């Protein structure tokens, strides 16, 4: 089982999910996800829990978990570690994410769709209702009756499909799990990087190139003019040889 270390806040700036993703990709660190937080509670990492609660209190904790809603129905896709260059993203398709305006934890767990939604948030298809309740109670330090979930209405999903998952304490003694965070305009919050001790590194970086040993691909940034020249050579000769100078040797 992977051990997870929550890193200190890099700063106190508020950023949108997209801005945080770019920030941590530049730092070459994974951005905290909902499954990471679930694992932290399993490890009973009280120091990390207290640290995250400070983020919940000071503002919003923005995670790398994203929800892409359908504009036409209640189906959606949940992506953990979205757009990460460090860890391979995990995608989960759901037939339904209930509309929560808001919905309390216990009420949400009474429906199959609600249970499946929370399991997908935690990336654990076998999580029991008891485990889920204990997780959110221990994470927040709040009673079960004070834990609520928000997701967008169908009309709101039609307007904006891409949302971020965020956590925070409201001003009324409650804990809120937001599944409708919209990161347009100046809206944003706090976030954290993590270190996963036993995580298998599948991506390496050298001179801006990305080597993915799991997907067996190499991504090389090029200007459009260079790409056009390569395409011309490929049409003429059928293949192109590219020499890329590495800053470091990969083992």
C-alpha cells in the first residue's frame, strides 16, 4: 500500500484547478486528489488531517479530481489527477451523479447512484457506507449530520460541464464536498502537492520532452513550422529521423 505525504502549502495564493495543475506539473509533483485524501485517512495520518483542516477553514481545498458532466442527462466522468504530467490520470464513467442542492451525506448514501458517486470520488468500488461515513467524519471532525454535498443542477450542467472537486468548512459549522466548482474568472482556492512513496514513476522529463514508459510514447514540444517540415519529409521519404539532445540520461 502506498504511503502518502502531504506537502506544505507552496504559498497562500488562490488558484483555479487548472492553474494548480499547471503549477504542480511545473514543480514535477502530483497534486492532491480525493483518493489521496482517502488513503491519508486509512493511514491515520493525524498531522496531515489537521493540516488539511486548516485549508478547509482558511478557504477551499482544490483537488486534482475533476468532474465532466453531460449537458443532456445526469451521466458524468470523474477524473483523478486530471491533466497530470507526473501520474497517469484515472477516469471513471458514471451513469448518474445526483443533483445535490445540497444533499446530506446520509441521504446521498441511501441511493445507489449516490453511493456509486462517492465511491467514484474515492476511487474505491468496494467502500462500504460505514467506511465512507467514517472517512468524512474523521476528515472533517464534524458530525455526520453536518456533512453536505453539492453538485450542479441539470441546467447548470448544460451551461458548464467541467467542474472541480473541492472541500471546505462553511460558516455554519458544516463540512462541504463540492462537485460543482467552476474555475472560470478569478475563482480559486488553496491546494497541496503530495509524495507517494511507493508510486511507480512512469514519466520522465528531459529538455521539455516527456518519456512515458508505461504508454511507450515520447512527447516532444515543437513549433508548428517544425511540425510542418517534418510532415513534408515524411511524405517524401515515408519516415523521419529526429535527434533530440537530452539534458540527463534516463536509466
